[in-house]
C-alpha cells in the first residue's frame, strides 16, 4: 500500500492522480516512485504523472491529467481542452479513452515527452472563453464544436449531429452558437457558419431537418423554424399568419413528456394557435403529410383574412438567422 502522505494526495484528487513534484515534496524520491510503480501501486499515465492503482480510471482521467499539467502555471491564458474532450465534460458525449485536444497560446512551447494530449498553438486564445464544468476548464461549446471539425477532422455531418446534441444538453439555441462562431472567426467556426447558412442548424435535431427538407422542401411552401410563439414556448415550426404550429414528436424525446406536452398544447391553443404533430411515419409519407398541413394552413389563412379568427400575439423574435417568411398568407 502507498504511504499515508501519498494516499492523502491521491484521495484528495478527483481522479486519484499524483505528480512527481508532489511526491518529492512529501519527502520521497525517484527510487520510491520506481518501487511503487514496479509493485503495481502506481499506474504511470505520462511523464511525471501517476494514478493510485487502487482507484479505477476516472471517466475524465485525460482531462484531469491535462488540468494537472498546467494548473500551477502562472502564464495566462492557461491551456484548456477543446473538441471531443470538452463535449465529453459537458455531457454531450460519453467519455472515450483517447488523448484530448489541447489549445495553448501561440507563443508557448510545450516540451513534454510522449504528450498525453494533442496540443495546438492558437493565436488569440484569450478570445476563446473557458467554461468550467465538473471542476475542469474546457473550451466554450461553440469553439469545441469548431475544433471537432477543424482540428480533429470530423466530417461536417458528424459535427452537425454533435451540434444538435450540444444544443439539447446545454439548452443552447442555434443562434447562440452562430453568434459565437461569427465572433471567433477561426477556420472551424467559418466552416460551421457555412454549414449554418444551409439551414441545417436552424432546427434542433436531424429528425426536424428531415421534416423541413423531405416534407416541405419537396412540397413547399416551408414553415418558419424555431418560432417563439409565447413568452415561454418555442415551436419547432410555424406558419405565423395562419397561427399554426407544427411539432415533431420523436419517440425517444417525447415518450416521457405526455403531461408536459399536454400543458404546452393547452396553453398554446388558449392563445389562438392551432397545433399539428408530425411523427417519423408521417415523414415517410411526405406528400400526404404536406397535403394535410397545407390544407389546414389554407383554411386558417382564409379564416384570418375573413376576420373569423383573431391573430394571436407574437413575441419578439430575437437573433434569428433569417427573418420570418410566413407573416403573410402563402395561399
């Protein structure tokens, strides 16, 4: 068993880690480290860093190892992980056993043999916000997604899927990410701005994009996406003039939200909106679904024009990428 002073250090660390400097300061030398390692009491993770073998590997062991390397540095800005490793810390992805992507200031020279990370020197690192999650400093979500593409080489469809997952996990809106990508201006952010310009990120899931593309792309006119219809609720899609909302009902997300969805629908209808729900089976019947929606839309547009339906209040639509297109009857 490790001596009590060393056990106290590893027990005080979330991942059970200890570095050579801490061991020397506790009064033990390299010979003791070698003996503990040989006896299987310490697991060597990287030059000068070890894990107490009585600890199971922490899910974020790689991230904690990076944090440990640079925590005592007086230089600023301090390096932090980005890309996939940051998304793991945010809970967007399950942790995997691979070296994390590390962002370091451009002027830094990182001299570590067999680095436990893939480091990238970045100009203007101080402009990238570091968020704290699970006690670790990680790149803000927008930059983490950009680095998954630009530094880790993930294809755009993979990054788009991760963007949807990030928005759900962190309750971000597409416009929140788009605004930060415009401000960051790094190569990855510029490519994601191009992706956003296609409209694929105006929705919050691949299934919603399928509705917009396969149903209304093939049978226009398309509804507006992500419309704030009350102070509290935002619709997946809406034809604003007709006061008609369309909600995609996924089995996975809505299976346990029957009560919440019912309260939401009741509140929306009280305010003068009508709602239609679209499921994956309805997406497969794109023509039939579009025909139903457009028939309902036209009926409500006519009632609005005749003054037989009251136009509901529409809250401010802040920070939309594109203006609302359905404020007028579409015929």
